[in-house]
C-alpha cells in the first residue's frame, strides 16, 4: 500500500514552514500564510502534515502514516486550523473563545487515551511520563494539535498574543515572549524591515515635495 513519505528531500516545491509564533499552537495557525497579497498553503497533503509535526517537534510517530488517497485527513487538519485562526482573531480583538470551539477541542481530546508512567532519572531522581497514544493517522494528528491548542489557551496571557503589525500584507500571529513585550512584527528581518524601508521612502518623498 502506498504511504505518505516522511522525507522532505523529495518535495523541493513545498513552501518552507514558518516558525515565528513562539508556541506550536500559533505556528500551526501560521501554516496558512499571506505574502504580497498571495495566500500560501503549507499543508497541501498528508506528507506535509507529517513533516510539519516532525519539524515542529510534536511527533514523529509512525502511526501518523496513512494511505495517500485519504484526502479527507488533510481536510480535517485544515478545518481545525481554520477554526483556530478564527478564534485567534477573536482573542487579538479582545473577544473570547467560542463555546463551540472549546467543545470541538474537547471532542477530539476525548478520543485519546494514555496513562502516566514513572521513570527513574539519574541515580535518585524520578520523572513522570505518559504512554504513547493509541490513536493513528488523522486522529493522532488532530489530538496532538488540539492538545497544543488546549495548553496554549490554558497557560497563555492573551495580552501577549498579536497579529503582525503589517496587517496589509501579512496574516501571521505570534506570542510575544520578549522581556519588554513590545514585539510588533512576525519577523524583524521580514515585515519589520519592509516597514522601515517603506517609512524611509515616505520620508524622502515628503522631504523632496
């Protein structure tokens, strides 16, 4: 049976993943990005989903593999991302997460089951871990992503959640973890630099007119 590939070397045409959100849940939302007026889908097929979860450090579990013809699997992940981006927009605007979205996350999490395991750490220490999930394929991916979203909602200070200040041509979100919490841009080298260049040009035009 043909299975999705974990390799990125065979996919040179895939847009590069973006990790500027400072939290996996935010980076997941940013897998749909906007650049120069064009939307870019970073999760085009199931191999992209598997690769993203691996690069994000969330899971490299072989149980994520599914037959390549399962187009509905990618659709389920993309639909979760769409709903999550809508909720992020509400949070940034000062509103609250909808009860329907919370119900949706809880329904996904309810399908997962695991137990805790006590491990030794060093000679005298201990560490509490958890067993592997019994889920597979898209259900495992959805549970992994929903757990990150749930952790973010439970732990984050929403006052530090922002959309890039370049709202005209960027749709990326980020969680401001800087010391003074004055971050404005998804990336100083990208949108921040473009803003400075545009501001410089405006000043030159005003100065010469």
